[in-house]
């Protein structure tokens, strides 16, 4: 028979046991709540998800499989986390976080996809790209050297020309065109020609074809040998022809007597040579060479005639027979894409 003390002792044991059970249950609840807060509401270190304890790259982490492994970590590291903030981390899906971080990463690098694959002719009076913009675009799509003889000239930049470079043209030529001439680019020969096409808004295949007609893309080419009109340091006989000197120089055969303030760049720099040549083409194309209607001509000069301005480069006249013959030759080389043929390659 139990005494009163025995009954009280049993109750105490029961109470203690009950309290222990309650405490244990409470601890389990707190542990579960803590785990849920850490695993379900935000990613862990370096962009991991709640399943980050799984080995990197293991299948099954997410249905999309976009945030597992090293690639996801590098794409959504500290920069991505600090940019999006805690609120974004708690609401954005893992795949979205990775895509946004990758997009930010790519935005900081030059990409070929952002650069034009081909430069077309821009209309008269168009806003033209800057030297620097064209350089960025061209270098985003690098081309190998195919004229080894040009290397020294391709690595040499040019110079500015005089304020009265365009003699006889309308005032816009010296105000708008001349200040842009500087030959400020270095690269391979095809890159330089693309840069000039971009800068002056002329179809790049016209540039490629015309340079092939003029020099086979060789900056060392000299032509139009005369007894006068010699550039400084190149008097008659100096360049190997007794009693004569070359008036025309370089990849586009720029003529010194008509372009004195572009010397010596038109001889020493491929970029300066092409830059000057297509500045003159643009002056013609924009309608600033009205003097062409005061001399012998085969038609009335007008702006916007790209091929007429190509012919004027050779003949100095507007659509005369020599100009038309020259145009036909350039068009032939363009159709053939002569610069892509095996015989043209001289790296």
C-alpha cells in the first residue's frame, strides 16, 4: 500500500518526465524552424541553392540544372549578389539569377556579335562613325595579315592635314571632312581597309576592290612617274628611275601634288593613305566637289553617286571615258572578289 509520500514522488517523476518531453519537442521545433529559414528563403555562399550540399555538378540539384557546379558559382559570385541585393536573392529563381549575372559579365567584354560584319555605304550627309568606334568594331572581328610587305606601314599611324586641304571644293569640305583625317589606326591590311570603309561610310567591298586595282593592296607601290611634282626627299632619280620621281604613293595611289599636307603619312602609313583617299571620296559623294561641273565631264556631277566618285579618283573628271573604264575595272574585281583568291595572298 502506497503512502502519501510515495504518491507525491511518482507525481514528481511524471512531471519531470513530461517537462523533459516538452523541452525536447520545443528544441526540435526550433531546429526545424532554423533549418527552414536558412535553406528555403535565400541561397547560401557563392550563389548556391538550398541543395548546395550536393556535389558540384551532380544531376538533380534543380529541374533546370542551371545553378549547380563551378560555372554557376563564377557567374553569380559576389558582384552579382551585391548588385541584386537580399530582396532579389529571396525572390529570383536560381536560373534567373545565373542568366542575369552572366549577362552582366558579358556586357563588360567586347563582343564580335555587337560589331557590324559588313560596312555598307551611308547616304550623303549621314552622321559618320568616329575613328575610335570604327576601331572597336574592326578589332572585334580580327582579320589575318595577307600582305607581309605592309607590316611596317600597317603599324604606323598618320597625321592631321592642313585646314585648306580641299582646294576648290565648297566650304563644307574643309570644315566637315578635313579635320577628321588623321590615319589614327593600326592593324592588318584588311583591317585597315575595313576601318577606312567604316569611317567614311563606303561599302567595304568597293574599298577592297579599288585598292586591288590601284596597288594589289601593297603600300609600297609607287606610280605616276614625272620629272616634277616630287615630294620632299624624293627628287628625280632618288627612287630608282633616272630623271623621274613618283607622284602617287601607297595602297590607294594618293597623288602628292594634290595632297601635299598629307605627306609623309600617305607614304609611311597604310591607314593614313586609305583615310585620306576615302575622305576625298566622301567629299565627292556628299556633293562638295561642284567644280566637277566646270570642267570636261561625261554627265552632270551630283551628290550620292558612289561609283561616279570612284571614277573621279582616277580620272579627276566626272564620268568621262577614262573614269568609266576605271569604274568597270573596279567592278570586275568586286565581282571576282579578287582579294579572296589564292594568288592575292602574300602574307
